[in-house]
C-alpha cells in the first residue's frame, strides 16, 4: 500500500495494490580460497584447458617458473589474492587489473559451489 498526495489538488489517494520493488539480494561473499579441485573444474567448465595454464607457467622465467609449477602442482588451496594466481589469471583471461578483479571474484564464487 502507498499513500499518494497530489500537491496541485490537495487530494490524497491510497493505492492498496502497490508493492515496493524487492531489494536485489547481495551477492555471496568472495571466498578467500578455493580448493585445487574447484579451480581445475572451474577452468574446464569455462573452456580453459590445464595445458593452457601449464603453457603459461612454462613461459615464466626461472626461478619463478619452478615456484609456479610447485604452486600449481602441490597446492591444496588457491588464494584469491595470491600474486602468482593473479598474474596467470590475467594472462589466461586477457584482462586488465580492474576487469581481472571482477572476473576473479565471479570465478571464486562460482568455483566454491563445485
């Protein structure tokens, strides 16, 4: 219900059928971490191959390449803000910093559901 006042005529009417627009639900919080399985499933389900990630890692200079390979192969969880994850994601997704932040937020939310 809402009350409508017409300032020109001074009349007040009541609209009994009016309903306020429901507020859009807030998106779920961005997970700080996702598991190795969740990340890899997200990649595959979104058209990326594990070979693409490995090629990006292999293109890094040493010692960063070896460190990245250890992170990729041995980590049980991946942190949303980890510099290596951001670097590889930026190259894989071909996004600038602002677009990358939004894409990572969406990816982590989606992957957390797997």
